[in-house]
C-alpha cells in the first residue's frame, strides 16, 4: 500500500506540473479520491475538452518516459516561503509557515516544477506509467493502479451515487467556507470555530433526518435496514442517531450486528496471505442470519446471538429479540450491501445504507486529504483510548484492512439506496490532540515508522482546537470519548 501511495503522489505531482505547462493561466485542484482515481478540476470548474485532456496526458507521459530525473532537495523554510510569495500561492503559504523545523523537503522536475513533499514520492519514473486521464462530470479523473489491480488501470466502473454524495458535501464546504486547511485554521484563529462546529453538526443532523424520512416512507414493505461502510466510518454512532430520528417519526428499531453471526474461527476461510479472512462474506453464517431475520419479520422472537472473539465461537444467548408493530430491524456490518445477503432477504424488503467519511477539505489546491487517512486517524485514537491497542499495531494492520475494504465493501457501494457522509470538517485538529503523541512514539519496521511520520507531519498543519465545543452526540465522540451514547 505504501508503494502505491508514493506512486499516486508522484503521479499527482507530474499532473500538476503538466497542467501548469498546458494551462498557464489556470489553477488545478486535485480533489477527493473516487474509486481508483483522484477527481480533478479547474479551480473555477471551467470545462476541459477531451482534446485538451489528451494533450495533458501526452505531456505527462513524455515527462515520465524521458531521461530527465525527478530530483529531491531540501530548502530552508525562508527560501521556500519567498518562492511562494513570488508565485502568489496562498494555500501553500499557510502550510509552509506552519511547517515544523527549518528545512522543507522538495521534489523538483526540470528546474521549473517543484513542490513540497507531504507524502513519500518514488524516484523511479518507470513506476509512474500506469495511469490514465478520463473526462468526468465537470472535471476529469487521474486513474491509477490499485492494491487489487497493481499491474495496470482497471476498466472504468462508474459510481454515480457516490459521486453525487461527494458533490453534495462539496456544497456543504462552500456553505461553511472551508476548502483548505488554511481556511479552517483561520476559522479557529478568528474565534469563528464554535459556529462552524454547530453548522457542521447541523448538516449531519439534517441529513440523518432526511434519511429517516426516506426509510419511513418505505414502511412496512422495507423493515430491514442494512448499514455498511469501511472501518471507522462511524457506523455505530450513525445507527444510534438514526434510531433517534426514526423515533421522531413514530418508529422504533432493533439492532443486529453481523459480527455476531461469524462462523466459528476454525471454519473461517483462508485468504491469499495464508491467514484466516475475517473480512470475507464466506466467514459469515448468511443462511442463519437470513433465517433469523425472516423469523423476526414473521412476528416470531429469536435468540440474541453473541460472537466471542477471544474464543472464536458464536452462540445464542438466553435473551430474546422481537419486533413490535412499528419496529424496524437495523443490521450493521461490512456486508450489508453484498447481494449474496440482500438477495436472499429479498431486495424489495431491504433499505440499504452506505456510510463513509468522504473528506472534501484539501491541504492546498494540489494536495488532497486522504479519506483513508482520516479514517485511520479515527481508528488509531479509538483503538488506543478504548481498546488498549498500541498505535503500531493499528498502523501495521491498516494495509490488510484496506485490502479487505477493496474486496468486500467498495465494489458494492452503488448497491446502496441511501448514502451518508460521516466526515466533519473540523474533526482533524481535534483528533490531532490525541493522535500526535501516539504517532511520535511509534515503534516498528520502516514502513510503519514512515506512515507514522507522514501522518504526524500532516496533523502538524492544523491549528490547535479544543474539543469542548464538540456535542455529546457528535459522531466524533465515538473516537475521542465523552459521548452521550453508550457503546
């Protein structure tokens, strides 16, 4: 994963340089990840024709395949800031001023094109050839190889529902007036952050309320609600807040965790790495879960089930679960959108929800904030604070977690009827208070240490933010503590 990440960062660097060459009077914005791509656009969303995109890709390939090397230097902070003043780069200037230490690492190509290095780069230009540019919506996609397809760019698979959610969140950032870290820091420094937090949380509440209204409109035909999403997307708190909004509409809900329907550990399938695969749907007793859900919908009581992860055994308890006349059943787990499950339940009986933390704020115009990094920082803080995990253990496992998501969750996101974006524009400086001390003391191999150093550098760009304004029912409280909910 670390190798691919460095390749993607270097490809983005060459894209930024080539864009300056082809469009000297325009500014490129590299936005959020979208499938196996970065979504990019002109800062004013001025259209880019297919012919212009072909010209841009041709220049990138020329630069990547010629003999001119990509070089790495170290500039003093003063020198770098002077360069930024010359080129009037405001978003990068704010980051440079907050850079800890006097030396800033620089990537440079052909003397004219340079940028600071926030993510590791690769010096091997031969690794950069696997990419493609594709026109999409009001911009274009920088497409690349992935963990599941490292040998080349996969055939394009559109995700219009997910992109619509990203566009919606983009409008939220416009409402909030926060597009870069510098904007957020200004809000903190100017004392405007309290109102910003209220608006961000209000937008969450409005969206959850809208989702609840949509779900209620499908009652009683659709009484099963499945909620799926990647690690640390906020599924648990979202479920609790959704239950509240359903009650506002006059309905109650019961919850079943898919994790309690794992098959016994000795029967778990083995993955390509030779280890037991807890992420595969083959590790789930789908037939038992479906039978129990059908029984509930038929008005019968079922035993509550619990999976003991210490013993690796699942068993029924003495407690019973049943639905009232105005009850929904919420089924939470990573396979909630998998057709293997939903088709057995009956597609017309299931309301399928997808939740992820789709980060829209950028570091600067050319450097996105990784959605994966956002979720990893949530998990890092929660694992240490509430589960006693050493930070290096969370970092070591992240690559396998991400691979499981690529296999079992992301391919099914378009199956969702409804999508919720759980990111909060203000959350990263709050997480930084807890994450940075953990990251500074990480032990482990070079890959783990490099990941920790990169995340610590990234978090250093944020101004300090006191968590006292974070509401007790905020999704962020699931990770930092003092939630009004019980977990």
